[in-house]
C-alpha cells in the first residue's frame, strides 16, 4: 500500500478536487477555488500534495498551471482499494464463521443442559 497516496486521497477537499478535475477534464487553482469553500491558496497547497503523489500533473498555460488527473495513478489507487476491500471481506467472513460456530456450540450446550 502506498501510504502517501492514501493520505492524499484521505482528505475530503482533495477528493472533491479530483472529482472536479475529472468531470471538467482539468482545471486551475483559480477555477477549482470557485467551486470549493476554500481559498485559492489552500487549493494550490492541496494540488501540490496531489501532484507529489502523482494523482495530478500540471502544464503551464499562460500565467496559470492547468491540472489534469493522472488516470493511470488513479486506477492504481482504485486497484489498491479493491485489494483492501477484498482482504476485509475475507476477514469479516472468517469472523462471521467463528461467531456462527460459537453460537452453534452455545445452542448445543443449552440443549444438552436442558436434557
């Protein structure tokens, strides 16, 4: 697991920024700040974090940087999330089986005590 990647995605503002960039096909710190309840400077700082983990890449257009989502890196994050989800599903199934076994043993013991 890439802890830096998940730390970057863990922030709700950055997730919203990724959503906006994906839906709009890209954006600048200024255009993103117009859609978010944070300042342009805060957006710029969030973009630095997303860029550092490779989720976005910037190209200079005039005086501003145009950011786009790196779809390959985003796909990597989705694949990691799917792996984590599958691992937790397996763990929860094991816990369920253990709990069911315990309950069956209790039920059997209760029936035996009644006789």
